[in-house]
C-alpha cells in the first residue's frame, strides 16, 4: 500500500498483483518509495484506493469478494495510469474520472445511431493492443517523445539503483533468471566479474555456457547474422525432412533489424513427421563443429489438458535451446607483414549465437506461429481479448470456444483473427 496525504486526509493505496506480476509490482512499489510514498503490501481496512493493470472493474470486484470484503464501495478502483501520473508528478494527483475503472455499460438499442457513442467505441478498441497496429515507427516515436519531454530524467534514479543495475547484469547471462539474481545479490555480488571470480558458486550447464560465450551473447544479433543462421538451420532440417517448413519468428519476423537470439518454428505438412528430428539436427551440427551448447526439452503435449487456463503458460512443444557457432569471413591478409598475419590469426573468426528451435505438429502450426511471433504484450492482450470478449481460451496450441465447447481449427493466422472477430494484424504491426 502507498500512503499519501491530500486535503488532510490519508489515502492508502494497494497495487493489485493479478496480471501485473510479482516482479513488476515490487518494482513499482520501490519506485513509489523513492518518490516519498509509504509502501506496504497487504489489503487491510486502511486501504482506500486499489490500482489495477489490465484488469476490468468486474474482475477487481470478483477479487475483492474472494478476499471476503463485504462493502467494496469504500474503495476507489483505479487504472495503473493514475499511479503513472503520480510518479510523473512526484506527488499524488487527483483521482479524476478518467482514471477510474468503470462498470461496462449496456450496449445501446439498435435504433440508436452508432455515431452517438464514439467515446465507448474508442475506449474499447484502445484497451487491447491486438485491436491496434503498432509498427516499429510507432514504437520509436514513443522514445522520441520521452526524450524530447525530458521524461528520461524521471527514471534516471531507477536506472542508477544498485539492485536494478546488479539484476540487469546478472540476467544478461544466458541461464540466469530473477531467482538466481536474487541469490547472488544477497551474497553481496554486484557484477558479472564478481560472479566469475567466485569459485564457490555452483553453476548449471546452461549458466557455464552463458559465461563462456558471454561477450558474444550480450552483443546484438544483426538481420544479416539472423539470415545466415536461418540458412544453417534450414539446410540441417531439410537434410532429414525435405518438405519441412522452417520459419523465423520473434522480433525478426516483426521487422526488427537487431535482436539477442533467433527463434525458429519447424513443422512438416506431409506424413513424414520425425520425433527424432531435433536430435538428428543436433548430431549433425556436432559433427560439423557448429554446436557450442544445447538443451533439448521433450514434448509434454497432452491434448486433453489443452488449451491452458494460464495467461502466460509455456507451451508444450518439443524445443531446443542452443548456441551455434556462426563462422564469419576473414579479412584478406595476403598483403600484411608477418607480425600482422600472426596477430590476425589469433582473432576469433566466429560468433556464438543463441538459437531456439521449436517443433510443432502441422495442425497447430498457425497457433504456434502466432504465439512465437509476439510481441509478448500483444500475445497477452490477444489471450485476454479471447477470454473476456469472446469467451474463448487461446494458447500456442489451440483456440477453444467455451460456449460451443469445441476447438476451432485454423490453417493460418488470418483464420485465428477471423475466429476472434478481429481485423488481421500483420506481424510487423504487433510491436506492442
């Protein structure tokens, strides 16, 4: 909760964790403390304001009922935009009507012209990123506005926070997440160099690879490098499954020119599905000297358990997290002197690249492609829209209509959007 004084009256605020996530909630609470707010964490009789992110009015009411709250009218239910406005102002701002979560109004009678209700339509469309197009140009314009308006100075203290800087370094290592970062921070470690120097730490195989190839893995992967790796992957896969479809996903499919890893979706339209395909590809790369690290996760797909009810559930496809050696052309040194040739001979002529391979059955390919293309926020909003507006459950495997109690087949992303009653959004317009 955050305590603030306005007009001699204390206001106590609770950040609702659902859909906000534990880590983000902790970050926002710490940000509030640095702005001079008193921050606590539990719902109590003192709370007067509840702030929610990506939750509707009715969803928050349902949550309050689950907390055995008898009279919910004593709370002001506010959108996260109110909290953001407070942080920007450095003080509590008035909780105007525009910040309030509102109960859905009944649809107007059919004889009422649609033009009489523009505000309702605009609000509904803007709620979900899957109903608006976000290109990289839109995305970059937001950063320009922040810089021009001086907003970056407001978060400089966060970026300079010791804990934030340590976690940012630790999680940049392949195989290191928030939990491990927390452990290392509590041990007094603050930098990647300090972790490397601590010989008492027990690292996983993945983390050892992360440190071994750290400099390469933290550097950006260019579009040209992604294209080169794509050729390596396609050649290897088609060696064993000639009719396979190998599609690059993630940021590169959304039109980005740089990334930090490359994701590939692999399927086959024919009857020649091979459960051992990934293992064969990995063995080939070992023989070719291209494989630096791999971890194969076998499929856990059980049709009866799908689709998942969890909003951010990992899918159940067979997948491989790998690090490949991408050979880079050497500079012609035929005109160099002997000492220069020896110096250049020691220069590494390859780069370690993070690669994820995902195997999907052909009938689930469209759903997997939609999920793995992203962006993460776009996918979250798409699943939320399916659940709240269409009474459907969407994941990377299927779309289930809860009212009709049937799975809806789709052979393309366009068909999935059509099932949801949405206009199709191109991959490069999904950079929410």
